[in-house]
C-alpha cells in the first residue's frame, strides 16, 4: 500500500512534471488540515515511506452483561456531543451454546460518558423488557438489528431531527429513516423503508457530508453472488455500497465502492465518516473477515474448547477471524484501503483471535490523554469476546490526533514532495514526532520545482520534538502569506521522524 517512486528517475522526471503543471492540476487546499492516510497530495517519495500506525489498547470501556444485552451485543456508535460521549449499541443474546446457535430478542441500547473512557448505562424507563422498563433500551421496533444514529451536521437540519439514523434488514424491507431531537427518544421519519436494494445484514450507516453538501449512506451488499448453505464457500464477497440524498428520504446515485490497490475480501462493517479534524477526507474503519479453517496454528489460538464448541454450530464460528482495517476517500466512492491490518487481534489472551473481535465502533472521537500535559488523542472502541457466555465487552484504544499514517524517515532521511497546491493562511503548522537526533525541514517551491528564495530546505530552521501543532520557521520568518493563493509545492525532509499532517493557518489560529 505504500507509495514508492524509484529514486533514480524522480529527479529526471520532476522537471517534466512540474513544467507541465496547469491550473487544473493545482489542488486547492485553503486552510484545510491534510493527512497522509491517502496519497492524494503526494507527488514523490525519496528515501521515506508512508507508514501505517496502530492504536494502543487501554481498559474496557463498557461490559454488556445486563439481561437484555449478552454475548451478541454489537454494532456500536460513539458520538461526542458537546461535553457528553453518547454510545449506542445492539443488545442481543446472539451466540453459540452447547454447539448450537442461539438467537434472542434484540434491543437497541444507550450509554454515556463524561470523559469517553468509562461508559455508564442510565435508567431511561422507555422500553419494556421482561415486564420492566428499568433499563437503558431506547428502541425495539423495526431496524433494531442495526440501528445506527448520527449527529446531523447539516446546517439546515430541523431541531426535531438533530439526530438521525438508518436501520433495517432485507427481511424488514430495507433501511428505515429515524429522527430524534435529543438522541434518546426516536421516531420513524416515514413508515416505508428509504433504501430497499441491498443485503443490509450489517451496520448500515449514513451521515451529512459537509464537503459535498449531501447525505451519504453506506450499506452491505454482496459481489460475485451470495454465499448460502451450511458449507461456507467464497461464492460472494461481503462488500459496501453507497447512495446519496439531499433530504435523507430520497436516495439515489448508488455505486459499489472501488479500491486503489486491494484484493477481493470480505468486508463486514464499513464505519465510514468524515474525519472531524479534516472533514473533506472520509475515513472508514471496516472489519475484515477471513475464514482460515482448522490448522495447527488455529488450535494454538486462545480458548480451544470454546472454539471447537462454536464450530459445531458452524465451522466459521470457530475458525473465522476478524480485524479492523483503515481506508480513506475524497469522493466517497473510490477508497485507498490499507491492506495491512490497522487493528490486529493482538497478543493472544482470552476473548481474542475469534470471530466477532474488532468490530470498531462508528467512529473515532477526541478524548483527553492520560498523560498529564499531553495533547488530546483519538479514542476508538472495539468489540472483544462474545459468541459464548452471557456477555461481551468493548475495549478503548488510542492513537495520536491525525496519527493513522505518517510520512516516515529513517536515520538517513529522505524527502516527500507534494503536487502543486494553493493555500490560504499565514503560517504552516505540522503534526510530527522525531527522535532526539531526528528533525524535519520544509521547503517551498514554485509549481515547476524552483526553490522560492528564503523558503528553501536550507533556510528552514530544524523542527524536532513531538507535537500535534508546531509552526515552521525559515530563520526568523514564519509568515508565508506572500505565497498564499499561488501554485506551490512543499518538500518535506524527514530524518528519524514521522510527519502526520500539516495545515496553513491564520494568525488567529
């Protein structure tokens, strides 16, 4: 997945590419924050590479052990709403017991947190379960299997529909549209489903795309046929389809997602959303499913007795594995999917390396660091355990802000050059990390590759440390506003360090 260019030909080809740059080739970035999770802005890499980073595990954020929850609890959504973190999830006893698949009543539940670290289940008294309303259930009607709320960022959104959701299965007729003023009390927006063509047996979701000015829905479909029967055959691949809407009720422009350089494989959930720090980039955290079958290594994985018991219901319940990937898109249809796992099953321990692990909640949110004085970080919430017993859990993982992918340089160093861009702002800020001997330098060039006087690599003051927001200086100069609105290229020299993102900002930022 890494973008590599032969060093021998880069210099020779650069003058040709730069001299032929036209206005249509210039990428307008304004003051947007730009990440390297995709290669959209990269022209060449010499001696550096793009490096995928992995979230760090922390404590369990919530355990689903109430009578209305159970081992099949899943399809989580986490929303940061002002000073409250809202968590939504399906409660279900779905799983395997004594070698047989069991399916219990499904309900949709709500939990919340003040810090995004530990979640509590409020007593909402809304929905009756086994004769009592003393629970945190918010919905048990149509769409309960995969209800997926979001906070609507549409500036024209009416107050009574501040929260919206899609939910539904093929057996129910498709995906239904829901609305809520407070995220807890929900109602259907209309009685009929709004999307009817699809498989839908997954966490199907929708959101407002602020860059495109439309709603997007992403839902389960199959490619190359549909797998049926007791024997698991690769007759079809679980895949993802997108549709768009102006009003959340009438959907069209459907298309299957395409990928830059990825094999056909089963993609279970998709977890696509605008990245809140750079909403022009859609980031997905899909679950990859693989059936590996029985082997000596499979028998070395945790909880062999449980694995063998689950296999009696179906071999995939015992020998299938799941993990999380990461992918990104700027048009909502074509994605660059990293084929290496973003969230691996991890060190072997109970409740890991099994079917159902690492269904990541939709989506990452910002939380405070546990290190005093450190900047905020990203929190992810991923499923652990399940399919046996009476409960499962969600573990929190963290990553630095923008830290999905970096431009990484080793001790010898190297350079990354961008395509021609136009920016607005007065200062250039970096999100980066180096070793004690590492550094980053930045140079600015014209579109044809000519070094801009006073802003070359050699003029740049060395940048070292570990910061999510550091202003670049060329000697005593930080003001680059004289170059704003003009086609320029950035060249980053990275030595024993990582560059995660950059952004041009004004003096008030």
